[in-house]
């Protein structure tokens, strides 16, 4: 039974590989299709470069935001300390 299943899967796989080989072997690629493929590959490369550039810009902006938030927190702390000192002086 197991041998029969293995034999079936081998035959099925062989038939599938043969069919795919015939399908790809029969069709040719025209020059227009190759040119279109090259154009698409160039577009992909360009878009990947743009995406990387935007990621770097995003990272820089996130770092800048983090620094400004830190400065804002420090200013808020100084403001609270100053407010507390002013209250002590007025009493």
C-alpha cells in the first residue's frame, strides 16, 4: 500500500515536471517583453532605493522627535521646580 502511494506520487511529480518543461520550452520571450521586464526591474530598483531613503528619513525624524520630547520634559521639570520655588518665596 505504501509502495503504491510512493509510486503514484513519483509518477504524478514526473508528469507535472514534464508538463511544466513543455510549457516553458514552447513559449519564447519577445524583445518587447524583455524590454518591458527590464523596465519593470529598473522601476523596482528605483522604488526600493526610494523606500530605503524614506526609511532613513523616518528614522532621523523619529530621533529628532525623541530629542525634542526629552527637551520638553526637561523644560516641564524646570517649570515645576521654578513654580515650587516661587510658592516657597511668597510664603
